[in-house]
């Protein structure tokens, strides 16, 4: 009997490890932000943004389109169950919320019991990546970009094959490469055309200087933020590619 005890303990440890494995790492890099426009009973839709942190914490932001009300923000802990491919959000204020991971880039909203919602409406949230959209500059060093500052707003488009980036300063085209590791981001010296800009020259200079100082990025409420030295450098809204 004494010799059997280590075997029993080993079996117990193995069972615990298997059970712990159910709450395993998801098949996408962390932190991760998923976003989409989901149904709303009395508005055109809800801009839903879910950020899953590497520390096991989440932020779920609900922005009601065309409604003059503050965003509803939920925070708590989250886990991923590899056996069911479900993400569970736990909150101290109510029942858990569940999402099905249909593929590494898509979460589908489930009901409060973790079951499929029978609807034809969009219940999907898509993983936000640098490559998922074209990004249009809206703020530069904390200053909102007015339409009069530069007729076409500066843009960035990231290509995941070869890590190429291209875009516009509002006047000249730019291109180069970028390096991303987790939330770290760095641009190579960017090549740029040399058209004389009668408008937007000040913005162009500040924009290209800011890109050279970028060290990290994140997504917040569906917006791309670029940082350097811990300070915000530029803020972009997402638009479809093409």
C-alpha cells in the first residue's frame, strides 16, 4: 500500500494537469482585440470591441451607434477552453458571457448558457491586426487632424507577406517595412516620393517624424494607437482595404 501511494499521487497530478489544460492558451497571440458591429434593438448597431489580455483580464466595450449615450464597459477575467473552443468572460456583476472561437480570427457571440444563438444577424467579432484594415490618421501627437490641415488624410496599409507597409502622407506616397513582435512595432526608414506639397507640408513632416519614433501599438475601441517612449504619437481609424 505504501508503494501504491506515489502512483496514486502521480495519477492525481496527471488528472489535475489534464483538467488545467482545458483552460489553455488560445490559438492567437495575446493581447488580442476582436471587434465587430453587432445587433442593437433600438439603434443601427453596436460597435463591440473585446480585448483579451495576456494577464487573464478583459475589457468589453459596447458603443451604440447614433445614440448619444456613454459606452458600456465591462471588465473581469477570461479563460479559453480548448475542449469546447469557447472563451468565457467572468464578471463580478452578473452571469458569464461566452464566445465560440470559430477560427483563430473570429469569435461568435453565444447566449448566456454558452449555446448558439439562432439568428441570421451578425454575431461575429473579427481579430484586429495591423493587416486587417487600411488605417486613416485622425490624431497626431494628441492633436485632432482637421480636414483643412491636409486634404486627403495620411494613411497606412500593412501587408503581412514580407512585412511591407505603404501609405500616404496626404501628399506623398511612402513605403518600407515594419517589424512586429507582440505589441512592439518598429518601422524601417521609409522611402517617400518628393512631390512639393502646397497643403499639408507641416502634417507630412510631423507624421513621418512620428513614424520614425514608434515603438509599440495597441487597439482601443477599434482604433489603432501608435506609441513612442510610452507616449501617444498617432491614432488611426479603420477603413476596409481596397
